[in-house]
């Protein structure tokens, strides 16, 4: 029994450390021990003990600007390795999706307040959409952004959406946008019909990777031919979603 109890305690500590790291990851600036404790719902003394262990491993560091604690360099190395892994793992799926539709296929990740493009396979048409790897796209006007918002807790999605609208000076009907997100949650598909860029439409799917990060695969299409091939693209990207689901279960 003692061994079982020790094992359970060890698992609990790991789970609590993960909650603390996720809280720090979502913070735009450093956080104090008290702020972390409030977010993760643990006593400050418990947080202090776990944070101390994380600091020894350089997973958490104190901000030089006096802004409290933040994610450390060791976590960044893990993130870089995971990013490469997800790109490598999804490359074949993007290639097959592009070959089946003839259109460009993208892989992006939700980071902070935007979608960062990680990989892209160009389509075969002379008129095609191309984005640079590393480029950051908004959340509320793109297919990949909308599908990731739909996978977040509603309160978090609303906060990110409102912050983006305020930051960009956008006039949006929040209730209509919430209806759109509800449909995305039901169907698993998000659409951009000239919302982000006039003349470009897109369909996107979203998924959590092995570490819990939110990613999206999207197919942007010149709007001039979107209606004609929408059904084919939709069926192809749904097939890709099924493959991604199996991939993430391994």
C-alpha cells in the first residue's frame, strides 16, 4: 500500500506541475506565486514548492524585468522538438490533402493571440494561395483560427476574440460569432469566406497534439473557384481529420 500511495503522490505532483506550466504558458507576462496559485487552485505553499523544483530544472525562471515567473529555456527546447515532430508527422497528410484537392494545405499552431504557420504544401494551380512559414494570422477571421477557438473553453475563446476585436478596432456582433463557433464545434469544420482576405476562402480542421497544443490544418482557395470545389475540399479535409485523430492517439 505504501508503494501505491507513493506512486499516486508522484502522479499528483506531475499533474500539478503540468497545470502550473500551462498557466505560465498562457500568461503574456510573468506571474507571481499568488497569481499562479489562484489560477491552478492550489495553496501558495504547494505552488512555491513545485515551482522551486521546476526552477532547479530550468523549466521555470524568474523574469529579469521583475515580472515574476515565466517559462524557462528548457521548456523552449522541448517546444522546439515538439514543433519539429508535429511538422514531420503531418507532412505526409498535408501532401496527400494537397494532391487530392489540387489546393494549398497549411499546418498552424495556436500561440498566444494568433495562429503561427508551421508548414505548407503548395497547390498545383497557377493561381494559388501561399503564406510564409512563421507568419502570424488572426483568430476570428481565419478558418484555422476559428476552429481552434471552437476547441477552447468558451470563456477563453470569448476573451481571445474580444481582445482581438479591440486590438484591431473591429466592429463585430459577438452573438453572431458565438453562433458561428457553435456550428464549428458541431461540425468540426471552420470556414473563412473572404473574411480575412478578399478573394480568398478556406476550410479548416483543428486538433490537440500529444502535448495538448492546439493545431489546425486548413485549405485556402481563391474564392473565384471555391464554390465549385467546396464539396471536394470538405470531404478531403474530413478524411484528413480522421487520419490526424488516429495519429494523435498513438
